[in-house]
């Protein structure tokens, strides 16, 4: 253990991203220093949400050894998040040695493990007591999968960070964001808040992808899913709460 090194890192908020060659945005630094147990990140495409939580995974693995799980609807997506974390880790000096690694996991000399999982309940149930769980593309993660994650955190008091663009006015993430109250810390970043996304480019993208996708993917608004033939507002407006059912 090197106390001077650890202290100097602890005194530099966002040091993982800095040392990996990135200058973190203010919200990224806030997330990196946050000790909130449950955090929802509702962030535009390409705003840097995966990079931020990958850095958080790396910092946790170094400073608070234990199990870190990465979950997404598909293994390809959690594997992508793992790759980001590994690339960031490899860019850092003077960190614990990697003692075991595969395409989807790595174990450090201090006992930490970072593991990317497929989006299936059965696999998740095989793990216990994680320090940190990251759920990428969280609005697309099925409710049943989410409910298989939360019990793991009860004993370890591990942290949960869910990051996503919106995906309709449905599902656990939407409910947590809209109705979850103080249980969750929330961060919302639209494309206009991201200094790396150009306004001209955004204008062209709006024309190319259409209003529905643009509002969700870049303005991070919960809009009805495109599978839905009638919007929720239209359905709600058509329902008269005073009418008794006729059957
Ligand atoms: N603070 C930063 N400074 C410079 N580049 C950054 C910063 N944060 C993120 N990036 C870069 O921006 C790009 C997008 O980052 P990232 O993949 O983390 O975004 P995302 O929000 O997860 O995107 P997606 O919606 O596609 O999943 C990456 O090339 C990443 O390296
Ligand atoms: Mg991402």
C-alpha cells in the first residue's frame, strides 16, 4: 500500500479519467466522487455515460476491493462496457496487477473482480455481495432482470448505478425516474449539455432520425415506445374515469 499515492488520488476528484487522458465534465466528476448508494443517469447518446461508470468501476476496484458487476440487456453491451473499463485501467500507472483476465472479466491482485454478464436472470443469480453493480442501457433491461439484481445488494450494501437513454414511458427505469422519490439520486444530461456534441451536427441528426427518436436519444425525454400504436396521452384522454365498465 502506498499512502502518499492513495492520498494524492483521493484529493484529485475524477483522477481516474484524468489519468486515462480525459478531462471529465462536471457531472462526470460528480458521479465519480459520489457515494450515493443508488444513482440513475439519464443521459444523451454519446454524452460519456459508459466512460464515466467504467471509470467508477475502476476506481472502486482499486480503492474498495470486491466484486463489480456490469449488466446490460445483451452480453455484447456489457462486454463493451467492460472493454472501456479495461482500457481505462490499462492507461493508469501504479495500480494492482491483473492476475486473471478474459474477454469479459478481470481479477486484480487486490482481490477485486470486474465481470460483464449477459442479460439473463439465471446468470445474475449466481453472484452475490457485489460492491458495485452497473446497469447499462437500463431502460431496455426487463423488469424481471432488474428485480434479480436488487436482492444481491441487500447484504453487501453495494451501490447500484443505472445509465441509459429513455425507452418509452414504461418499465422499471421509467418508474424509478418518475416515481422513485428519494430512493434514487438522479443525473440528467441532454445532448445540449455535452460540450463534445456539436449543435450543427445535432440539427442534421434531428432531421435524419426523426422527432421521436431525437427526443428520446438526445433530449432524453420519455416518449411513448414506437411499438405503441396510440400514445399514452391519447389512451389516457380516451378513458373516462367516471364511466362504469359495461361487463
Ligand atoms: N470527458 C470526456 N472528454 C473527452 N472525451 C470523452 C469524455 N467523456 C466521454 N468521452 C468520449 O466520448 C465518446 C462517447 O463516450 P461513451 O461511449 O462513454 O458515451 P455513451 O453516453 O455511453 O454513448 P452511447 O450512447 O453510444 O452508449 C467516447 O469516445 C469517449 O471516450
Ligand atoms: Mg454507452
